[in-house]
């Protein structure tokens, strides 16, 4: 039977460290509080997707009390991202997790539009495709799923730009990998993105 994993790449919700681009709108403490709420939401929907393994891969470490609470509430595992740029950290997590699982889906905490149904669809897609994505409306992606580690998707990528998803498609085509794309969702990175939050999240 196929074994699946969901990995949540998360920054510790510390004031001045988390969601710093939202500080002009929310203040450092408010941005950190929203980051913690988004982390909890990501863990909840991922747990409801019932993968065989659920992990939070944290930076700069996994010592924040929010991570301990999620581990207790959802039985998730904790790991640390380590050094390197985002692509190096993502690829390293995929290598580690896919050594023990047949497929893995990775998400961040910035896209509250990702729900359990979407995660389940992504996991199912990996029975047929080499990769699966949920594009983000800003040109990146909110979810990536793989059956095998693919260093070519992460090496030398210009992260946090509007070309990430289009460049990723180009790399997939060049290597002959087959992929599926699910409907795009918005990220919440900048003050203008706060309109995409569910009602009540800032109260």
C-alpha cells in the first residue's frame, strides 16, 4: 500500500521574524499572531487529509511552543529546515521524507485557501503523475507534491518572484516529468493580500 506524507514548511511565529512584510499593517506582534493562526490552520487541514505521516519542518528551529502544541494535538513530527536557500531546504526535506514514503506533498502556511479536499486531491494525483502543484495567484506555488526527489526543480530558482511557477513548468518539461495542476489559490504575504483571509482571522 502506498505511504504518503504531508510536510508543512513553517517559520516560528516570533515577532519580528514571521510575516515581516505584514508588519506595516499589523505590527510585529500582530503579524506573528497571524502567522501562528495560519500555522495552526495548515496543520489542521493537513491532519484531516490523513496522510501516513504529517510533519512540520521548522525554521530557525522547532523549539517554539506553537510547534509543541501542534505535535500534541495532531500527532505530527517535528524537523528543522537547516541551512541554505528555500530551494535547498525544500529539496533536503523531500529527500528525507521520500526515503520512507511513496509520495509527499509540501505546503507552507501562507495560503489559507488550501483545504483538506485540495490536499487529498494532490495526494491522489501522485498515483498518476510525477508531481502535482497548486499555483499561487502571485506566480509562485502554494503546494508541491512529488514521488521522487527532483533537485532540478529547486536548484538556482529565483524564489519569491512572479516567475517561480512558470520557471518550474519549464524545468518539468525539460526533464520529461508529468505533472498535474489544481486550481490556484492566493498567498497572504503583503498587506494587500489580507483581503484573502477568512472572516474573523484578524479579530
